[in-house]
C-alpha cells in the first residue's frame, strides 16, 4: 500500500513521547505500517507513526531519481551574490538526498562582464570545494547542438532559429552568440536521459518549450531572493555579494561550513517558520537540508520570494543573542 509522503508531519516535540510522524484524520494505515515496519498509535484525530530499527524510510518516502541534475549554473562574467547562493543551497540539498546520480553545470562564458572568467571560475571552484558540492562543469561557449536550425526571417533575420508549432526560438543570435535555449538543447541532446533542472520560476516557459524537444527533462522553479523589497540586480547595485556576506559571517562564527549552516537556518525561517526541528540536546531550534526540501514541498506557492532584508535581520538578532 502506498501513501503520499506529503501528508506526514513530524510530531511536535511537546506532544510526542519520541520522534515520529503523524497524519490527521482517518487513514487506513495498517498495511502501510507493516510494509515500512512502523509502530502506529491513535491519538484523538491523529494517527501517529513511530520508526523502529527495521523501518524502511526508502519505502516510506520514495524519492524520484534522476540520471542528471543541473541545479547551479551561474554566469562567469559577474560576482556571485546571495541569490546564487540560494540556488547553491537547494542544489546541494537535492544532491545530498540522492535525487540525482550525476550533477552538471553549464557555466556562462559567452559575454564579458565585471570579472574575468578565470577569477570567477577560481572563486566558484573554491565554494564547491569548501561546501562539498561536486558537479561536472561545461562551458556555454563549448556546447554544440546537432539538430536542424533554420535561418531567421523578418524580425529574426541574421539569426538561427528552431521552431515548435507556432513558437520560434532564437538559438544563435545575429552576432553569433548562442542563447540559453541553444545551450540547454545541446545539454539535453548530450545527456539524453532523465534530467532535473533547478532554476528560477520565471524560466518555466523556457523549460516547457525544451520539454517538447526532449520529454525526459523536468524543471522545478525556484523563487527569487528579494533585497530592499526589490529583485536583486547587479546592474542596479541592489545586491549583496556572496563573498561579502560570508566574510561578515566568518567574523561572527569563524568557520565557513558553520556559516553555510547559519544561512540554511535563515533561509528556512523565510520558507516556513514552522519547519524548524528542536535539538534534543540544547533545546535550540535547528534545521537541515532535508527539512529545507520538505519546507519547499509544503509551500503553497512555488514562486516563493525570500526577502533578504528580513533574513539579515533575523541573522543579526541571533548573532547578538548568542
């Protein structure tokens, strides 16, 4: 018997005798409990499930597996900011949960910017090494797609396009530069397998089109990180750089991996204030990457906005409290 893992909630520590899960309402759970080796108890309107030494969590919470995941593919023409770090945290969480067998990244290197490709790549590699995020890196300039392209006409003159029904998509611009769609076509063609993409929610239509060409691709849209009540923008200067934030956190906590966990805590605060778990040793509210994924899955809106101003205020209050 299968049950939807999303209906399970962690039993609040002030109500439960020990760690367990609960489901509200009448559920026919005897077969499920037997299959997963769970002990069950009725508690008024709830059914409580308590793990045993033989509990099979893979059966209880089956995770869809993907051959590949592209979850963190920044451009190399600018400094990484906290919005990039938000994506990084989510991609690492999915990776740690075993959602994907392989992680890949297409690094943008087709447009010159405020930082050299070499410096940006060096900094990116240092973050990946420090925070244990492994990914096979491809460069956008090296991606090649072998499918049929058409010469554009009219407003598309000089460009190469690909067509799906009435949709015409520019894949090679008139200046010879490839578009994001071309690069994703090339990656999908090369991987030719079940692939999960974690990118901004605003790219939803992009991936719906891509799926018409390669049905085995899947997309989860991520919300934006807002700062000063607006979208973060390097061009407008409305941005906090990842390096600067980590530097400030290091002054408070002195360890880069601890700083990473602090940022996960603050991100959790914005996702869902009820998703904290309480440490049995010190009673402090904590969180981890598994709770982070659960908070996302429980969110009522995929296009969730994280207000960095609020995040930093919480962080500041925690630092002064400690």
